C-alpha cells in the first residue's frame, strides 16, 4: 500500500518535524484515526481525541512489532467498522 491509497481513502498528510509520514482521518466527535510512521517498522495506528490544544485519549489499534505493516485489506476492515452507522 502506498501514500496515494491513503489519500484516496480520505486521509490527510500531516507534516511533522522529524520527517516520518503521518496521516489522519477525521472519524467524527473530535476524533481521528491516525497512522504514524507509515510504511516503516515504526508504523502504528491509533484513535485520538482532540481538545483545543492537544490530543488526548489515545487508543492504539495496530503496531508494526505485533501486527506487521498495514495492508489495504486490513485498513478497509478497520474503516468499515468505524464507518458503520
């Protein structure tokens, strides 16, 4: 899976100071699905909630050391769960 796949699915690239690819998707109620260090062995996926100044209440969904790199099939499964009414 590549960067363009994430962008097609509605993710937005977030610039950061250390150069690791980070993408976020707004899932409502001031929450985002975030993929950090996309495509590397530090990759992780988590849900975070925003307040005015920072992110709070992180929930890690995937982490490379335990789950391996994210595939499009795995991402689609997670998105289908999050998008259910």
